[in-house]
C-alpha cells in the first residue's frame, strides 16, 4: 500500500483532490506507467460528503464492480412531486444505487494505489511555480509542514471552489445563477420509503432547483436541496429544508449536515493549459439539469489520466498535447451538457401551476409510457412558445 506519510521530491503527475474524479485520474495515469501522487487536503477521503450519493448502475461498471460494502440501497423507481404534492412514479431504464460515499471514495483511492499511485492525505496544495525547464513546482502543506514537490502535469480535481485552475490563468469564475447552493441532512424517520428516490419541485419547496430524498436503507435518507443562488428571495436553504422536513418527516432525527455548491452550467470553455488538466466540478462537468456529477467526473478523470500517461510517454506536456482530453469529453458527454443547460433554463420558467398540470397529464398516461422524456415533451406541449427555444436540440 502506497498511502504516504512522506512524499518524494518529484513525480510525473500530481492529482489534486481525491474525490471520484481525482482518484480515477490517478488510477489511469498510474496504470499508463506514470509516477503519480494523489493529494487530498482532508485527513479522511470521502468525508464530508459534498453531494448526494445516487448513481446509475450501467456506467458505474466501467470503473468498478458493485459491492455491498459501498451500496447503501438499490433504487428501481423514482417519484417526481409537483408543487401540489401530486406524485409521478417513473421506472428508469436502468436501476441505480445509493452509495456510501466514504467507503466508495476510499475504494476508488485504493484502486489508484493498486495501479501504482501514491496517496497523501492531510496534504493541501497551496501554490505553484512554473520552471524554465517546463515543469511545475507545487508547494504543499503536508501534515503541518511545507514542502515543494516537482511534477510535469497537474490534474486539478479540487472541486467547485477550485483554486488550481486560477493559478494557471484558467477562467473558472461562474455566476450566481449558474451555481446552486446545496444543503443536505442525513436523517432517520420511520416513514422514509426505501423503494424510491424522490424529487420535489416548486417555488415554495426549492426555487430555481429541486429537493431530493435519497433513501439509504433502514429508514434513513439523505434529504437535500439545491437552489440557484439568485432565486432564494432572501431566504436561506435551511429555511426551505427545515420546513419541508417538518411537513414530511416531523420528529426526524438529523444525524449529519453538509453544505456546499453545485455548478450547473456547461463545461468550462478551457479545461486545459500547459501542464494542467481540470476534471470534475473544477471543470464544471456536472450535469446542469440534474446536478449529478459522480460518474461524469470519473469519466473525465479516466480520459485525463490516459491523456497524461500518453503525454509523459511523448515527453511533452504543453496545452496542445492535451487536446484529446476536451475533444473526447465533448464527444462523450460535454455536448449533451450544453443541451441540458438550455433545458434547465427553460424548465426554470415553468410556474407552479404549469408543473401541477404537467403532473396530472403524465399520470393520465399508462404506466409504461411515463418516462422522463415524456414528462419533458408534455411540458413543451403545454408551453408551445418554449418549443421554439429548444427546437434545435431535437
């Protein structure tokens, strides 16, 4: 096991941030023959959980076999709740999992180690310096002591608040409208239904976003809310979430609380620079429509890790050497995210009354025809003026 108490003075690749995207990038860079250091500023990987824990089963298999140790619950149905509490029950094409992120994230880091990467926790990157020989010195604070580590390539997986990109001159600033504040409680209550992932919509529940209930089994759940920063009308996320929990799960025992931010925009225009690739939230690779980012980040991490290993073999790590990474990302997922961003902007224009009408229309259909696509198409039929805004997407 290469879980380091000390670090060497030089590496081919340093990955900053040991979430799913960072650990996956480290794994594939190491698998390609690179000497890799994966650094995580927190003491424990996977703590605290910065987002919800839902993933779809098929894409997960590209990276890791499912295991009971990190699967909290299996989900085969979802419910969408309109503002008037009408529920639309949908059966997704693929089933999904609710993950135990602490165990899952540590397992991804272990896979990086198995493939040859070194991991250092309590290790924060605090600055960089480009050298005349084309490499980069990274200043880190590791277990209370400052040290400098040299590398050829940095893969920045340091989250939505990423500083690494800015150090390299990449424009990572986003708007308040395109950043959702997120707040999640883990709670216990006997009326939590472990069969469904629930999503609630409406201006009184989650303006400019939605509220979710992800059951973890044993009548526990992650209950969270994500709202666009410019839609809160002077209220706090705590006010909306506390009011919902009191209404739906009065007397629930709150076990933990985590707050953060979710970027809900298309991928950054530039996610590479000399010596640098951005992945995951740092590159804004979250699905703008749903806020989902775990699998997306892992896909980006894999592509970036492979690109890094190929660059090291070619002994060149300029921006142009990394062009395959954004190109492959765009072809696989990024182009869809551009569409989802436009869809999000349209959906946010629906009034509560419109959402109620859409739910009633969907529930009038046979169960076999109740799909997410049908929900969206019904919404457009109810609002033909919006169809013009999205006609180029279909």
